[in-house]
C-alpha cells in the first residue's frame, strides 16, 4: 500500500532500559494523510518511523514536505497508542503513475 503523507513535525523519543528491554530512541515524523481520494484518508495523525538512512534528508528538513511511503506495517503502541507506520519512503520518480 502506498500513502501520501504531509510532514507536520519531527518527533524524537527516548526510553530507558526496563527489565530485559534495552534503552533506545526513535526519530519519527508526525504526519497528516493527504492521499486521494480524500474520503478514504486516515482521520488521525500518523507517525512514520524513519530509518537511519532517511533521517538526514527527511527528519531534519521534513516539516511541510509531502512524502510517499510504501507501507509494510501499521503498528499501535500498547494500550491503544498512536498508529505508527513502518515502511519505506519512496522517491517521487520511483512511483509509477
């Protein structure tokens, strides 16, 4: 599935080690779905979890940009948390019309 997202703002999260789980951090983009047709858009804001190779290009200067993402999974945090999209940002020239 390919979705078109407008980046609202970057979000950096960190968490401490807990039990057998290691400490970590994430670099997410908080996004608004701008896919077409409009009546089928997600109504809530979505997080896109960036990969290390995507961070320099999209996380630092991403606010206001529109990105296309090939979605492989939509993950929800425990206890009904926000939706996070896992996938890959697709270069605009790689998308077939």
